[in-house]
């Protein structure tokens, strides 16, 4: 039996739980087309500390992308 179990938090979109019926599902392939693989991974990892819940919105994603773009 494992000594430790690690669990990630939940992703929410604009404060709501992701749901196919609500249509607020994040599509990684669309984000990769817009931002590329490396920046997409950075945006997700910086927005969601491991183990904590995190909210995903277009505004916060663009703000983080623009802030990161200025330093690279």
C-alpha cells in the first residue's frame, strides 16, 4: 500500500465547476494553438498550485500570458 497519496485540486471556469452541459469545458488543443505547448503548460501550472483548487478564465489567462511575455 502507498505511504502517501497526492491529489490535485479542482479546476473551475469563471467560478463554476466544469461541465459539458454548461459548455464551459476548457479545450487544451485550442489553448495550445493560441499559446503554444510551453506557454500553455506554464499558464496552467502557474494558475493552479498543486493540491489547491484553481479558477480558469480568459481574462486571467491573458493577463498571465502578457505578464510572462514581457519577461521572456
